[in-house]
C-alpha cells in the first residue's frame, strides 16, 4: 500500500502543478488580450514550448505585431501627407504673394472697363486662394503639434464681444438677428488670445455664410466655478447630415456649395480650441447647428493679478462703455 500511496501522491502533485501552470498561463493570455484591446504595446508573450496554450500565445503575438505594423504604416503615411501639405502650402505663399501684388498694381492702372472687371475677379480669386493656403498651412501645423502657442490668462467674455464688434459690419449687412447672452462678469481662461480669437471668428463666419436667411442666431455663455461654456446655435440653410463629421478637414455640410468655403473653418476652430486646452464639439439636429466651446475657468493664485488684455487689438470704436458691441439695427441684443 505504501508504494501505491506514494505513486498516487506523485501523480496528484504533478496534476496539481500542471493545473496551476495552466491556470497561470490562461490568466497571462487573458491579461495580454485585454492589454491588446487597450492598445498597450508589450513584449511578446512567451509560454513553455510544451504548453497547451503555446500556439494561442504565438497567434496572439502575430496579431499584435500585425496591428502594430499597420498602425505604424498608417501614422507614417499620415505624417507624410501632412508634411507634403505643409510644404506645398509654404511653397505656394511666395508666388501667390507676387500674384496678389501684381494684381494690386493692375488695379491702379487705367484699364478698359472690361479689363477692370477681369482684374477684380482675379483679385477676389487670389485672395480666396491666399486664405485657403493659409488655412491648410495652419491645419497641418495643428495636426503635427507645431503650433506656436502663447497661452496667458484672458477674459473669454471680452474676447467674444470683441470678435463680434470686429465683425459688426458683416453682421449688420446680414438678415440674421443675434440673441447674445454673455456673462456680466469677467470670465478668465488660460489660452492663446490670437488662436481663440480665430476660433470665434471662424464660427461667426460659418454662421453668416450658411444660416437660413431671416433666422435668429443664439450665442450663450454658461459659467460655473470650474468651467465656462459658450454655445452658438443657428438654423442651417442646407440640410445637415448626421453621418458627416463637420469638424474633419475639407468636410462641408453640402457638397454642392460654391460659396468659396474651404471646408477648414470648423477644423481649425476645433484644432485651435484643443491646442488652448479647451474642448470643441458640434451637434446637429435636423437643420439646427450647434457649436459648443468649453474651457476650464482660470483662477489666479492668491495675490496674483489676472491679466484681461486680449492679444488682438481692441476696437474702441465698436465697443460700448461696458466692453460690448452696441446694439445695432439688425437686432444684435445683449441679453445679459
């Protein structure tokens, strides 16, 4: 009986050890699958050659290697495309500047009326091309993380008021009625004033270009201790498709538009907002378009003075005594 007992004990111990190894290796395999699903990059999983799970581990290593190589190729391809766009945009600037300069010289010459008309068209198209080249260049810089940022405390409410004041002529000439509700108090964020100015400039230009004539535009600011959120809402002239991401590069809400838009305005607004540390999102509901810009509120350390200056120059002639645009005949009301 003693030999049989020892033999049974040996087989029990060996079976238990094999079972424990199998459980451990299964756990390692499952952990590795979870890591792959999270996108983590780890060294190849190695199991004993006689393990029942060795083939499964090798297959998983092959899948992970294939995914990693595909991602690296995609990143490399995207980087090359962005660099190409950036280089081409940069190289186009010099000849385009020369074209615009010569067009301006032609505008000063005594030309027949027909020729003057051609020159005016050429001037408009050249300026449009200049804007598109600059937009492409800025988008490519944002995509590669090469934007030069000068973040500082600034009054977001004042910046929005100033942007509207600077675009007051365009707003007055439109058929839109603006309903504006901004904070009565200064709301500070930590951002680049020039980049943030461009964000709201692009949003307002988008509204003026694509809104249904005669409709109202709502601009609202909501602020608590931690965050401030500015919402711009308008009714689109064209149908908005839920399947289209309007913040992607070169994407437009309607492919049939021929108004001169480059499809980069919202992409630039999103890139610049995120570069400044904020968040940007677009929501569509039927023909209702909503853009939401959100930032953490900046609270200066105790005893430190917050700066309220905005990088773009103020426009005193367009600002009332409270720092906002004066009410105009088109119905820009400040519903504070």
